[in-house]
């Protein structure tokens, strides 16, 4: 937070006249007014130290992490990256520009920048990451995930980068305390970024979301008579049936231990992957 000047800041040995003291007091009042206005205008993003501190890693380490982000499976996280141009101001009064290295920053009036999150229903969002440069010692950036139901107030998780220092460019990562499961039928989601000051020293290049796919939770009742709710593969067989990938082997059964033929495998794979080509 920016430091407010005080009377003790007057150089030693200098006489404090009534005029000087009055001017100084007015200066302090003006500084406080700016801070108060700023606090009221930007109440939406978190203010340090209330928000969690994101973990910083240098740019090269961030680039090397691509080898660990597959876009398939249900265990390892995949990465969805949106460049700065995909983030738009959430308020018409926010002004911004773009640096020569493709980073976006606030100019006259700072404010929130947001981008919509488009992930499949059932995906679990686990972490956020902001690729940025934070070089102003009095500035910082905050990043947040907002979960907005069709009715009711939005909720979210947020972090901040800490105050900047010259030459500090890289990626700030924030792991959510609990994963957010995407429910597109009744919720919408966005990733917001807030530069605390209007300066090209506090700028961002991209926002990244880490997520993984999930198998649907097991239902309370069984679809197939030979796959009871306590069967070890019950959840997965029910997921195949709910997705329309299988209807069983006939007679209300799934035949879980029967070998699968190549033609049956072809049906499973084509339906599961949604294989399609233009006629």
C-alpha cells in the first residue's frame, strides 16, 4: 500500500512555518482522499493482505511446464491459456494500452479486466496463473476466479502477486483451496485481473486456467441388473450409459466380464470421442 507522507518527512534543519505546515497538512489530506476514493472505486478486487499470495516462477520455468499439461485424462491438469487481448475492461471508464511485447496495462484509469471461461460441463478448475511483469514497487496485480449462478450473487477465489520490483517478469500461480466443478447449465465463470496502478510497469500478457476432466459421480440406483451399486466399476459403467456410449448387452444387463469384440470397441470409441467428419 502506498505510504502517506507525514510531518516527520520534512527534511531535518528546515524551519516549519505556519504556511509550510498548512500546505503539508493539505497535502496529507489530499493523499488520504486519493486513497479513499481509490478504495471505494475498486472495492471489487481483494486488497492485500486479505487475499492469498500467488506463487511466482520465472518465465523460463513457466515455458518448461508445458510438458506436464496434457489435455486428456482425469488426473493430470490441462492448461487453457488466453492472451491479454482476450481480457476486456469490465467498466467503460477503464483505459488501457498494449506494450511492444504484447502486454496489456492500465493507462489513465485502472480497473478490472475479465475474460469468460469456456470449459466443458464437469471439468474441475484447480488453479489460476497470470503471466505478467510486475516492476513497480508500489504496484501489484490481483487475479480471481468468479463463479456466477444464474440467480444469486457471484462467489470467487482470489490472490495477488505482491508488490513489484524491477525486472520481475514471470508467472504467478494460485491453487484454489478446493476445485470448482463447471456447471454450464446454471452457472457462468470468468477470470478477472486487476492492475492496482495505471503504469506500463505493471502489465500482464496472459491468463491461464488449470483444470482436469472428471467422471460423473455415481448415481444412487443401478441401470443394469448385473452391475449393482457396490460393484467396483459401477461409477464408470454408469457414466458410459448416461453418456449414451453403451446400452448394455440386452435384457437389462451390461455383461461386465464378457470380452469386448473389435466391432463393439469401435462403437465405444466412436461414441466416446464423438468421431465425425464432413460428408
